[in-house]
């Protein structure tokens, strides 16, 4: 039993340490390369799965060898110590890195002003808080969630202490991407935007996904989602290489993309007035995905319209869809679900033919 416990602990320590190196190195490099080169989701996922498989197998073998070596009293002594100290120290350093966002984030000082009252950005360390105080901000709104362990609970407590020292009010509105229970958090954000009289800095961990939600809510409530403002945002997505393919413009203010990742979806939230979901809705899995997206978008007041694409796409099936989309409020973001690159290309060609 003792050997099993030691093995599991060593496997955990090795896995956490090596996994962190993989995440911050090869995995991040692979995802960036995939997005830049428009790799298919299958190709990208396959390589990431290889990394995960390597991590599991390699750390399992190392932990197993370590237990056998230690239990037999293997020599030399220095190697025995290395097999125990190195994985433990690696795990401690990995945990330290995640608990210090300034190490993970490229620039923790950057922030984006949304209105006279609100700015968003990454996790603020104490020097950033003093800077915010000098700029007239009176409160920090943290979107970190204590359910994301082991990092965010500790960061929340640290932030509370730093905010107190900097003379800033601390407000925690926990948010989790792609979780329907976000309704309570979104209601809290809306109420604060409507009634707040102070100057607020809103952040998550990296200042990306969850803050995109806050941006949309702020702009909705302040009624600043003008056509010009939206135009700058959605035009920035044209030609962007999502992980599963490129975003293309079908016609003015109408864009087509493959299925976005969860992170990419949050970019879409603050840039469009209408989402269009195209898929084979006779498939139960696809229908379930549509239901999930409807629930996701409801709190953000972002409408979604679905069109059924089955079998071989023809002008007869696409032309009515084109007519319907032209009547939707723009800008429109169309994305496929469980559609191949060939099917999306066919849809694109038929759509543009219908425009002629």
C-alpha cells in the first residue's frame, strides 16, 4: 500500500511539473502554429493528444521506475534524492508560476478602456493597483472563480489584501466560460453597470475570455454598441485564423467560420448582433449543441438562428437561407457545427452565387 501511495504522489508531481512545461512550451507553440496555418481541428487535436499521451506514459514510467529504485535501496544516493526532490520541486515551481499571473501573462500592465467608468485587463498585481488608484479608479471587479482550483481561490484572497492596501474596493463576480449558471454573475454585472457611480477595473486571469463577456454587457447597458463600434470589432475578425479555419466575409457584415473554440466564441460575443448556426439538425448531437449555444447566449442578449443543412448542399437549400440571413440584424456571424471544410466551402460558394 505504501508503494502505491508513493507511486501516485510521484506520478502526480512528475505529471504536474512536466505538464506545465509542455503547456507553456510545445502545446502553446502548437496551438499558435495551428491557428496561424489554419490546421484542421482533427490535425491540431491529434498533436495535442500526442502530447497528452506522451505526458501520461512518460511520467508513469518515470514514477514506476522511481518507486522500484527507491524500494530496492538503489545506489547512488544522489540519484535517490533526485528522484524524490526533483518532481516535488518542479511541482512547487509550477504552482508558483500559476499563482503569479505576471509570470504567465506577457503584459499584466495592459488594460483597455471601455467607457468613462470601465476598463478591462489581466489580473492586477499590487503595483498595477496603485497605478489604477492614481488614475481615478475606485474599485476592482474580479471575474475569478473560487471553483477553479488550486489557483484562483488563492489569487482572490491575495487580491483582496492588495486592494485593501491600495485603497480600492474589491468586488468578486465569479464567472466561468460556457457555464449556463453564469446568469447570476451576468445579472450582477448588469446591475453594477446600471447603478455603479465609481470607476471600475474589471479583470479575469489573462484579461481575454471572461472580460469579453464584461465588454459586451457594458456596451449593451451603456447603449454604445453603435454600428461604427461594432464595425471596427467584427472587421478585425476578417481573415483571422481560428483554430479550425479562417473567418471569411460572405458579403458586407456577414461572416462565415468553422466551429469556434470556447475562447474564440468569447471574441464573437462582443463583435456581432446575430449568430447563425448551420448544421445537420437531424443529428441528436448537433441539436444538443444548438441547445447549449442557445442557453449560453441568452444571458448576453445575443440572438441565435439555426438552419438545417443535410445531405448534399444544393442551391435549393442555400438560397432560402441567404434570403433569411439578409433580413437579420447585422453584423452576422455564421458558424458551422460538425460540418467538414468541404461542406463549408460548398456553402460559401452557393451563398455567394445566390448573391449574384
